[in-house]
């Protein structure tokens, strides 16, 4: 047995053993409800730099790392040693790790940026926050409904101690989203009772990849899998979110991915929170037991909230799309959101919006902007970490958004309209949905 094999076997065993220790510590402080983190959040002056640990250093991780590089990149972690070595050249003073659980114990860290595959998001977020670390996490915040709730609850238990968070919905910081929110909330199109959100990206449908490919020397596959079910390595799972994200074991498809950006707009503008019901349909689930479907439609019914009436929100992906309103051909809009109000319709995407019917809104003067221009999505988080100010996509807001969105996948997979009981985190009419609301973890992994 050569040294490389010995090292791999050791890491495989250590990954499982170490994960089991998470429940009782893994080097973490004892955490009691109501006490917050035992490691104090370091207070910084505006001109001081955060010491940031990066979990996932390439692809989205590389982009996020560049976006926070005004600070001190103090630690780098990746399960791909080639990616790790390349990042080390850019940040030579950073310590390197292949296991994020070791990285978050590094003395002197202030914050963590998480850009892993979805199945690891909640684990990094929860354990980092419990150590008193600020967290920026790529979307979606979690891999299951119950995880989204746990991340949100954990954040709400530690935010009073100074922990600040942000989910990676970068479009939330754009000017167009702000102007659309202002139009809706000012009543430009009257009370909104319907919202339609769509994305033309298609899922793969089908089954798991066949066979097992040789494991690259630079890749620590067992650590990549984390709490997900063990699957033999296959190159079709890697490297980006258009591969692994399409499998239920590791991702939540177009709804989990792009829904984080697109449903964010009506969720914000209409002040949505917990739905009353959720139902979904798509390519028959039996034809796609392991992968996200080729197309999906999901509908949530929301109660009246404050000055907002009841709202029915519908999501479409793949080949599905809402009917085009008069004056706009939605087939030319690959993504978008349509608000249907009593006095008109508003259609928007990331960078533009249109009020309909056009003749009615000719000469319309929008309200004076009241949502301040963003200092930049990542900079909002950096500023909050130093000052104690909040972010717009903190884990309270984004945890609720992701819990809401992932319920659509649960409804699809169980094949029933769900009556949602948010207090007990269950579908009151469908106990068989529990296995999708709370996913099972690989032996040794506890959250």
C-alpha cells in the first residue's frame, strides 16, 4: 500500500469519525440555547480587515473569494488540491485545509465564505455561527426545508451577539429589484393577488450516472459528499452546479438554484413569509427518482399579510411559462417575474421592468426611491460584520425564502398538495412528505 492510498484511507475514516464528533463538539464550544457563541465576536474598526476563511475556492467560490479580497484571506479550504494550490498562490499567507471542520477552528478567524455544493451549506453555516463567526453562504442556504429552518433559527439565536450573515442572492443588491419593490409596495398596479416566476433552464430527468470513474489524485471525494448518501465517484457529477445540482442527493435543481434569485423579488415586494399550501407538478416523479425533472410547476398560496392581500405565487421552469400579458411576449424573456395587480401588470427580470398596459402607464411617474442604493452585495456583508448593521439577505430573511422554495420540490416528489404547518415543520395532511422535509444523513454526520 503506497503512501497516497494510506492517506486517502485515513482521510476517509477521519471524515466520518470527525463528522460524528460534530454533535458533541468537533473542537466546538459547548452551545446552550440562549447563551450564544462562547467564542466572542471580534469588534473591528472600519479600517480594520476581517480575517476570512474560504470554503470552496473555485467556480462560484473563486468569484466570492475575489469579491471579499479587500479583506484578509486567512484560510483556504477545498476538497480539490489543485484548486487549493492555485488559490494559495494568490493568498500565500493563508493556511490551507481540505476539511472545513478543521478550518473553522483556526484561531483568529472572523468570518467564513461558503461556496460548496448544496448538501454541505447548512453544516458549514450552523457550525460556523455557533463558533461566533460571520457567514456568507451561496444560495440556496440549505439542502432541505428543515435545514433552512435550522440555519434561520441558529442565526436568530446568535445575531444578538454580533454575528452577521448574507446569502448569495447578488441580484438583490441591484437597482432594478429595488425599483420594482417600490412600484409594487407603492400601489402602482394596485393590490397584487397573483405572481408568476419563471426560468427557462431545463432539468435533466433520468437516473444516476452508471459506473465508477477513477478518482483523480487531487480530489477528496468522501469529503465532497459530506452528509449526502455515498455514491461512487463519477465525473458526470463534477465540477459545476449544472452537474451535481441536478441530482437530489446534492442539489435542488432549477427551483433551488435560480428560484433563490427569482422568487426573491416577489418574496421581498409582497412581504411573503410562510405559505398556507404548496402543490407542484412536472415530469412524472417515477421517471426521475434521482434527478430533478425536465420541467416543474409549483404553486404556493399565501395568506393576507399587513396591507398585502392573499397571493398565489406560481413557479415555472423548463418548457413551462405563464401566458404572456398583452403588450409583452414572455417567450423572449428567458427569466422573469410577473406581478398581476388589480390596476395593471408589472413584468421584470434582473435588469429591466415594464408596466402594462403600456397605454395606461404612458407618462407614469414612479415613486421617489426609498430603498437606498446598495454598497455592493458582498460589501453589505463586510460592512455589517464590522459595524453591526444588518444585511438585506441575512439568514432570517433568506432562511424563510429557501424554506418556502424547497417546499415546492417536496410537493413535487410526494405528488400531493401540501397543507403547511410551519409551527411543527410538517405537511399536516401528508406525513409521507416528512422524508423529504428532513433528509437522512450518511452515518456519522449530525446536524
